[in-house]
């Protein structure tokens, strides 16, 4: 694992998207474990790091797309961790609601994502455990969530992230609801601009250190 900030790491064996680990308050969370084909590498990486991070207690998902969430069930079975996901995305994976776009209907049919029994469904804002906050950033998917650990923001696919930490709209083809997604981008930009964010960790762009104006 690669150190990003204190008690925050990027997984290096992840497949499909970027995955991260945070550790504190006696808990350890994996953010977006990725595709199942990367499971063996990720589980080996997590176990090798246990002396530093402690055992994984939680698996938090920014959204239900296969490249972010498919490995969650296998990881939960191996580690006994609790899985967390936005309620609106859980409804899609449980078959209660159909995906909103043809693209996602096809992808979900070809590459299944199955939630483990006992998955916790998020609504509103709060904390997974002390220090790991969650808040809704819908648009890319209906139940997309972002997370923040101290000064590190995990934005998933809610926005495209530039090298200086600036955020902009995610590619339109991959967005369920463009006006809602644009609102989430503005929310992220406001949070970053308020000064509480030092690092932005997106699902696909490189991890970015937020640029601050010179004093």
C-alpha cells in the first residue's frame, strides 16, 4: 500500500478503479475494493499491512458500479467486515429498482454485483466510525456517496479530479442524472474550497494534493 496521509493509504493491487484504506479509532475501512479479478491481490495486500492498519472492519462503497463494488462480497466473506452503500444504489443491486440508463443495465447484466447479507444502507450524512464521514453525492448513480477521513476526500466517480484538486463534471455517458451530478460537483468544490480538504482521492484520476493560493 502507498501512504497518502497519516493513517490513509492507496491500494496497489486494486483492479478496475482506485481503492483506499483508512485506519483509526480502532477501526479500519477499505474504500471501493474494485473488481473481483483483483481480489487475491487486494486481500494479500490487506493482510500484509495488518500490523500497521489493524484488521479491516468496514468496506465502504462510493457506488454500485462493478469496477468499484464487485469484490465487496468476497472481501466481506474473507474478513467478516461490514459493507456500507447508499440506499438508492442498494435498491438497484437488490433488484427493487432498475438501473436508469441502458449502459448500466447492460453492464449489470454482464458483470453482476452481489451485496452480502447484512449490508448497511446509507441515507443522509453521518459517520461510519469516528473520523470517517459520509455524505451523498448523487448523479453518477442515484445512491453515490463520498467519504472524508480527516483532510482526505474520497470522491469516487462523482467528479473528474484535476492534478490541483479541482473538480469538474464526470463524462456525461457515465452519468445517470446530469443536473443532479452537477450539483454534487458544486458541493465537492465548496467543501474543497472551504479548506478542510488537503487530498482528493477519485475513482480513476490520480490522487491530487489540493493547491492553495500563496499567502
